[in-house]
């Protein structure tokens, strides 16, 4: 597994991390034992960065609980990133993040679920926030308490990122980036590189589309991708993305080679991102981790982009 500097934090992290949204039952049922084994398999394959959020899981917080259990005995050897911003929204009981103490309360609850005394990174999960001052104040307070080591935001908007980094204290950003979504390449990623902001890539497999396993006839039963089905609000975009994936399949084999290529593509950017694909089994975690064994060359990247 390739390791790389994580922005200006001074940490060396694996080029492939593990996103743990998938082990919380929102992408289909996963039992406790499989969830724990998935996390440990990723670690055994060289992954040392794990991403989660307070709202991940059905019920809310299940992903944090399972991750915390799985990291027993190795917590000090890994980096844990969590996010605050969407607790309870799916059930109509969202927690308002309007005061410093409310954000502190949410962070302390995450620490409890994760069975740890500290988070390496806490991110604001409100991607379109106009005024981030309450988060910035709260995160500074949490740093002062020794509860978090660094902080940042999960957003696809460069303007939002700039507002969050207004004092130069944003250390980490999480952004949606993949072969099918190259929007961050012209400006977002160069800004991060110039400002020493570590980049975590969510959606590097485009919610599974870049596995090459789906086509126009596929039916999605999980709540996350239901809008891709016929009549869904994202159906047109889904069909356009399927067409792009079919073109890529003429170059890469369906399955492992396709997944490896998709993950390797994003970690090969000069901004040195860390990809955080999800996994629902130890086998998937191992397959994802294998992509971190090398980067694409400049020539390979030019060839891939010519097909996109």
C-alpha cells in the first residue's frame, strides 16, 4: 500500500482508506461480524484511514458503533475521520447545529460510539453551509479540549471550502470525485494542493457504478440508490453514466480490474488524494486496498481521460 503525506497534518496515510457508510445497513443488511471483519481486513491490507459520520447507519450512529468495536486494540495505529451535520434527519429528528455546545455535544457522542478519546479529524457535514463560524469556533474548542486533532469540511463547492478556510485552519476536505465526476480537477483540487489541504475522495466508485456490474436493466433495492430506478429523479443521469461505464469496459475488464482502475485514477492526481471506497465484506475491502499498490503514469492518465 502506498502511503502519502496527509496535507499539512504531518501524518502518513494510506492512499486507499475505508468508508464505513456501507457497514451501517443503509446499503443493505450487514451483520455485526461481517462489518467488523470488513474493517479488520482493510487494516490487514494496509489501510490506516477510516471514514465515518454521526448519521451513518440504520439506526443513526450504527456505523460509528461498529467501527469503534472493530478497531479495538488497534485504534492507536489508525486515523479516524468523522462528520457532524445530519444526525436524525432521515427520521425527522435532526439535531440543530446552531451553537458551539450543540456541536461539542455531537462530537462527544461520536467519541462514545467510536469507543475512543479522540478523533483525528472532525468534518462539517453541511456541504452548502453559508456561515461556518459556529463550526469553526466549536472545532477550535474541541481541539483545545484534546478531543480532535484536525478539522475540515465535506463539500463539493470551492466557494464553501474557501469560506471554511478563511483563517487558514481547514486541514482536510472531503469531495465527490471519480472517473464519472471530474468536476474537482480544474480548480478544486489545485486549490487544495496550493493550500496544503488534505483531500479525501468520497464516491470514487460512483456509488458502485464503476464496478461495471450495473446496466440499464438493473434494479436498486437500497434506499441510497433507489432514485436510479425507472421513474426516479436521477434516472437520466444514471443512464448517461452507464453509457460512459460501457465505454470504459472496452478498456478494462468488468469487476476487479475496473474497480482498481477507478480507485487508482483518483489517487493518481497530483493533489495526492486518499480514496475512501466503501465495502460490505472483507473480500471487497481487500479488492479496494489492492488499488493502492501503485499509481497511474501520466501517459496512462491521458489515455483514460480520452475515453471519458
